[in-house]
């Protein structure tokens, strides 16, 4: 077996997928028109798989802030936060984030992935334990690998299993970092956070909560699931991303624990990469202001999300367990999932195709994410396009 | 601390619930290659064994599990360390 033989399985998969036409994992948006529309394969297409929850990518305030920063501060920092890459705007964004979350300390990373990976790998060391939800994001798993800590999974969203595993650790539970996500990105299900917090407190463990998909989505202030459930004071570390509700790119961690400041000297993903560009920082600061100023965006996001979830349920699809901005449609057969994904694209609807092992089950997913910027007509078009998939099967006499 | 034979018996018993009717798990059978376990089935198998012995297996060690016998040997080590 040679060095490159490991790629042959991926080559086969790619070639199989290409037989249907466009590679679902290599879609090019030829021209982006708005937060919810683009030109794909020469066709005006509704974008329903972008995680652009509040639709802020074209917010005039964010564009103007980014444009000004680009003009005044240049295209990039060319350096690490630890060296020349911290401008006044980076420090100001950290201050903004600390204020937004009502925390003492905030740290900005270059991407959300790097933030989560950096925090997990820095907080836990060789003598410690990482207790993570089995459906955790890849950035959490990669952080676990880098940490050198003992890594134990608990069953997805199962507080009883978490409790059992903390009990088994005995005194080591006090050297344990529990990691959970506010909203899980594949199925759109929410963490049973109140139970998780109660259990980690009982055993003296720390909790890191990833609000990547829940910031801007939950809570009257848009601070995430912890705010919505009135649990913020009991969460030790919150990580998140700028690339979803905030419409730019980057990541962060906030905490009341002063050790967070020292992570600047320990997280490899903070130290050994260039800092976010000035225009990104400026756009992000503007978007953070909009989350506060425009709570109606959250209302519209939830209206759209419920409309899509209810519409697809009525049409007969099996969906993720809870309505929310991520609406996952289960499709048991890979060939059917790929075919349906192409039919939707032909109808001018882009969603995410997710196939095992990237899914948390043996099923494929046609994963939709809603935006506050989707119009009701666009949501209805998405529902209609999905419904036509089933009606075609019924007309052909095939079981759903 | 459980013996190797105890652990092997437990793994084979729990594995039996995941295999096709009539299929049995031998000591040298590869969990993925011979018995056809996918990643989700492996996760379920591990959880059931953990619950049976009231232990948690570190994720870091799971890639070492190639065969039924590997699994039993790891359980001997872990139960010895935990006093289970």
C-alpha cells in the first residue's frame, strides 16, 4: 500500500457522485445576489443551506464598516495575534464581545473552528479528562486529539449517560471539561442544557458550551441557548463563531475565569496563524451591534423555521426532532438522497447534502438552514420543491 | 479485575446481538473487516460493554481495537486500572 492509496476510496465516491452531474460537495455559486439567492449553474437559486441565520452578509452597516476598514487598515494583518496581528479593532471587538455576553474576558480567533479546537486543546491536558457529546463537531474532536487528555464520549444529548460517566471518574471529575453544543448543526436539535449544567456542577466539572449555531438564534439578547434558559452564570466557557449569525468569519471564547487571558499564550490555533483581517473585524463589530438592535430578525428567523418545519412535516418527510433554523430531512437511501439533491438544485433550491459518516445515523440528510432574510414566498417554494419529490415517487408507485 | 476469558465472553455475547442471525464472533475476527460493523454499530457496542462493566473506555484507545480479542484484552487492562 503506497502513500496515496488511502485516497482511492474518496476517488470512487467522487466518481460515483459525478455520475449524477454536479459534485454536491463542490458547488460553485457563480454569483451571489443576496443572503438568500445566488446564480448556480446559470440559474437563479434560493440558498437554503448557508447558516446565514440572520441574513447579515449584505447588511449595509456591515458592508460600510468593512469597506472603511479595508481602506484605512489594509487587506490583512499578515501576523499572529501574539505578534503584530493585534490592532486596536481586534481589542475593541474583544471588548464588545465581553460586554455583549456580560463576561469579564473575551478572546478572538481567526475562525470558529480554530476557536473551539484551541480552547478544547488548551483547557485540558494530559492529566485531565474531556467528556464530550458523541455528536460533537469536528473542531471539538480535533481539539481532543491535540490536548493529550483522556477523551470519553457520552451519548448524544443524554444527561443520564453524562452523569454515569462523571460518577465513574471519581475524583477525576474535578479535572474534567464537559463539552456540549447549544444547537447541533446536523439535526438541529438543542442541548438539554439545564440538566447538563446541574450534573457538571454536582460533580465539580467545568463546562465549555459551543454556541456556534445558537448565537443570534436564541435568547432575547441573541446570546444563545444559555441566555434563553437563564443559565449563563453557570457556563464556564462559551465559544462561538462569526461565520453564521454574524455573517463574517472568525471565532471567540468568553468567560469570567481569568485563565482565559492566559490561553493567548497556550492555544496553538491562536498563536500560529494570522489574525482576522481588519475588514472582517469591522464587519463583525457592526453585526454584533445589529443583533442587539434588531431582535425582529430573530422573530423572522423563527417564523421561517417553523413554517419550513411544519410544511415539510405535512408533506410527509421525516425530520430532525425539533423545529429550528436547521431543518434536517432524513433520506434512508444514498442514491435517492443524491438524486433528490440534484432535483432540488434543478428546481433552483440549494440545500446541503450530508452522507454518512458525516451524519449522526446511517441515513443521509438533506439539510436546510433558514435565514431571517428568506421571504415567505421563498420558504413556500422550498416546501413545494421538496413536496414535488414525494409526489413524483407516489406517481411512480414507489414507497416513500 | 475481570479475566480475559470473562471479557471475551462478554464481548462475544453483546456482539451477538449486533450480528446477523446465525453469525458468530470469533476471537480473531476483525470487528469491521470480518464482522462488518460500521462506525455507529461500533459506538453502540462500546457503550453496551461499558454499561455492562460500569466503566468508560477512552476514545483515544478505540482505534487500537481491531479484533474481538483486542477488545477483550483492552477490557482486562481497563478493569484492572479502575478496579471494576
